[in-house]
C-alpha cells in the first residue's frame, strides 16, 4: 500500500517534445490538454492543410534528408552532412512558438552530442525562411521553459481559457468554448 501511495504523491515526469515547446508559447491550456491525452489536431482542417503543405512543398527532401527521432523529438528533415534541421510551417502567425520548437530540437541534438547544428524555419506559402542558431541565452531559457512545461503538465487542473485572437484558428476551439468545465 505504501508503494502505491508514494507513487501517486510523486509528480509524473513525462517526456517533453517539440510540440510541448510550441504549445507552451501559444497556450498553456492547449499544452495541458495535449499532454493529458486530449488531442484535437485530427479534427482540424487547418492542421490538415499544414500537413499537406509539409508533405508536398519539398518532395525531394525525404530522399535527400533523414527523419530523426531522439529523446521525444521528431525531426522530419535533418541534413546530417551540414547539421541543419529544416522545419516547415504553414504560417508565421506564431513564429515565436515555431522558433522555440526549433531551438528545442537543436538543444536536444546538442544534449546528445551533436554540436554546431543550426536550423531553418521555412514558410513556403509566404516564401520566407529564417535561420535559427542556438545561443547560451537560448539554452538557459530552454531549461527554464522545460521545467515550466513539466509543472503545467503535472497540474491537477486544466489552465483557464485565454480568449486570445488565435483561439478561433485553434484545433481545440470548440472544446474550449463548448461551455463545459473540465
């Protein structure tokens, strides 16, 4: 009985992913719901559109670059020869979240012995690219954010609705604004 009680009194430590870093920047409620197993992305036309852009914009990439899974992250396009992570996004409306996600990928690579990797955020529909390099300030911020993400993931209750302008395009919109409490 003691082992069971002590198990429940210790916070559960989940693997933090790039998606968690992205959601942390956008909405703590979305982060908590996602990490609690409530996924709504499969119901969103906007998410589907983003996946379609990702899959069709650079068809030659899957032949030239490799997919890499490491410590909970999944990098779709990694140029191992030049140590470049390519991250394709539909829109730059939440570019700070995209940048943080990519920085986390670079951090995890470094944590696993791949030093000097850089990243490129690509917005093909906008014809924009942003190069991303991991700095010491970024490393410190990532450690702090990772700790905060774990705190949010281990909360007993769901964070409140933000009611931000980005909510209307979120795959969790109907869930959050259905009028029901969690």
